[in-house]
């Protein structure tokens, strides 16, 4: 499934990655959930960049997360495009994921 994600600095998180990825609100996922994805995607754009990315929910060592293969295609999107995508795909249909 495709969702909109954003990069952010992971201050105080138990991770070797300084830049992490999380879903934007309004898509049925908690923004506390983390996205495992391409490190190069995270590093080649400024922190706060938004992307459309295909993910699947998984659990790793008892921790739920969203997973995108490191070679999965992604699309950089503007904040307006991100909000339109969320409104069209999630709010209108009422689709949610646990």
C-alpha cells in the first residue's frame, strides 16, 4: 500500500540512524510508527522531506513497523500533494489500518 511519509531527526531514539522516517497523520497509522526504508532516500534530501512510498506492516523483534524494500521506488511530494493524496485515498473511503 502507498502512504505519505516524512523524514525527521531521531533525537533520543535507540537507533543508529540519525534520520528516521514516519507516516504522516490521517492514514490509519500512528505517527509513532517507524518506517524501515532506503538509507540513501533519507540522506539525499533535507530532513522534513515528504515521500510517497509503498510499505507493508511487519513486526521485527516484537516491534511493529512499516517496511519498504531498500530499492523500492519513491516519489518526493509537496505538502499540498501529500494532503491531497491523504484526503483522496484515506479520508474519503474511511480506510484505516490497525
